[in-house]
């Protein structure tokens, strides 16, 4: 039996924009899986291959974050002005070239250069995908599906990445993502063809109405609040990723077991995204954002300083929920406030990069000047997060 185009049995028809977004979500999931395999385990690679300490890994993370801050902002603007598909082609092409080169290099300097190149390519991907799935859609639904897609791929990759390394060696962190990049590069041409044939020219210019919309001033205020909070969430995340090899060593975990144990916060974030997608009462409610920020500080310090692995695992669950709400807030308010979505996505990603830079930089400096204290980095970054909480409260007060 041949069904009419767009129909599957008794299910409602799938529109062309829905097919297009489904393809975007597929690319997003593939990219999330690939970048986690590479970037999350890069610090283990530098520790085991080149003898990097926590301080050196933190410095590397700060460098990557600095580049991401600048490149994401500019890549978002490029995507808006020169076309989303041009941005995707550049991004996947640059990432593939960098990974291919990195797989053949054997020096720390060469691998650092590789990480910087791959990082720049990645900056063209995320703002563009955020804009593609959000244009012409209700922000709450589009952002929810977007977050769930990348989060489940992220958590899965972190969970199995250590096992892959143990089975195939560290070169897998280059070869597996490289394969994914080549597939995504090819899919981009197909996606562009779908867009040209099936999506109306003005599909990306319309916004579907959402009941209970806040005023424009309130929407812009919450976007500023979330843009302030999100970098601090990534201060915690990227600092944690950079020192995770040290945490694993403290509890005598192999890379495989470190992947299993260290990915718990990723799964907690994933489930938080599902809950926040279905339960929208938190929209434009400051108390939820500030509570998540406070829990972020508490859980971050606990993960790095707890003497028990069980306590670390419990703190990870709180950490994942807290950063889930903060990240979701930033992206949702970026897409919901209107305007050039890829540019807003670029600013959202640049804010992530700022957190990725500042947190590890503070941790590295503290370990340089207080090397006698094993928890110096944790205390310094926790103090920085407290400054961020104060800034969030101050910004909220001045906006009232």
C-alpha cells in the first residue's frame, strides 16, 4: 500500500519543516557525540601521552575557551550574513581537516594546534544549528528538542569514551570524530537540498505565537540574566573536565571507569532537559535560575574536594540538574527574545566560551601560586562562582 506523501498510517502528516528539523537534530546528535569523544578525553590523552598535570590541562582548557569565545561570536554573525549552510560546510570541513592532521601528529605542540583548529571549526556548527531548528518554530518546543538531542548524545559519548580508548587506544579520539565529521559534511549538502526544495522561502521569518508571552522588556532582561549565568555554569563544567583525570587518579579509576563515573552529571543534565521541556513553569521565573546557580556552586566544590566517590557521584547529579536549568535558560531566552537567531546563538556560545576560558585559567593560576594546597583550584573557582552569583543578584535588582 502506497501512502500519500508525508503520511504514515494513521499518524498526522509530517510537514516539510518538520522533516527538515528532524534532519538538523540528526546532525546535531552526531556532532555532539563526536566532539565529546574528542574534547572530553583530550585531557586524558595529554595526561597519559605527554604527562600533563592538572595545571597544564587547565591552561589548555583556558586557551580553547578563549578561542571559542571569539570564534563563536564571529561565526554566529557569519552564519546570519553569509548563510547557514555555508557556515556548516566550513565548520565540518575545518573540523575534519584538523582531526585528520591530529591523528598523524606526535608532539604536544602539534596536538594543541590541532585542538585549536578543531575548536574553531566547531564554532561554526552550534550557533547555526540552534538557529536552524528555532526559526519558524515555538522556541520552547524547538529548544527543548535541541537540548535533549545533544545532551543524550553527549552523555552517551562520555559514558563509552573511556571504554573505546581502552579497547582501541587514544587514536580513537581522532578517528571516530573524523568519521562523524565526514558524514555530517555530506549530510549538509543533502540538508541544503531539502531546504531549497521543500521549505518555503519565508519559513524562517515567521514565529509561531506562544501563549502567556512576557513583555519585550522582561524577555530581554531574562536573556541578559541567562547570558550572565551561563558562562559561570561553563566555568564549572570546563574546570571539571580539565581536572577529571586528577579526580580519576585520586580514586584509582581507569579511563573506562572514569568515563562511567564521570559521565553521571551528563545524564542528570539530560533528564533535567526532559523535565524542563515538559514543565515550563520555570520560564521567566528568577527564583529557579538563582537556585540553580547556588546549587551549581555547592555541587562543584563537593565534586572536587569530597573524599568519597559516593559523595562525588551524588554531587554530580545535583551539578547536572543545576547546569541543565542554567544552560536551558540561556538558549531558550536567546531564541525566544526574537531577532537574528544565529547571532544570538553565537553570543550564547561565546558566553559558554568565556566560562570555558575563565574558570580553567583561574584554576591554573591558583595551582601555580598555591601548589602546596591540593584544593587550591577548587576553592579559587568556587570563589569565582560566588562572585557570579552576586553579579546575578545585582543585575536582577537593577532591572527591577
